């Protein structure tokens, strides 16, 4: 929930209406857009701190918390796959 509502900025309604596949696609898109490496290993403290820093930066440029740019495109793509 923290990732869906906080990091990705889904509304509660949208979050609970997502399939797991859509959520995973949106999060993968967010990770790519924010330079988070996805090497299937356990996350280190540095990985988590890097993710947190990216979220803080996003919130500085987008205070309403709504997805923009590459994340918005990833979300649209995930929703297209659902239909």
C-alpha cells in the first residue's frame, strides 16, 4: 500500500481497483523512470535510501503527488493491458 498510495500516488479507489499485473507494471515503470536498478536481489539500505530520495525529489517538483512523465505513460500502458 505504501508504494501504491505514497510512491506511485494512486488514489485509494484506483489502487484497490488495480490488478496485481497493473500494479507491477506501474511500479516497474516508476523504477525505470527513476533509475532504480531491478536486479532481483534483496534491497540494501542504500537502495531504499535511493528510492526515498527519488520520491522526495518527485514531490518537490510535483507537490500534488500525481504521476507525471514516464510514470504516467507506464500507468496508461498498464491500464491498456487490462482492457
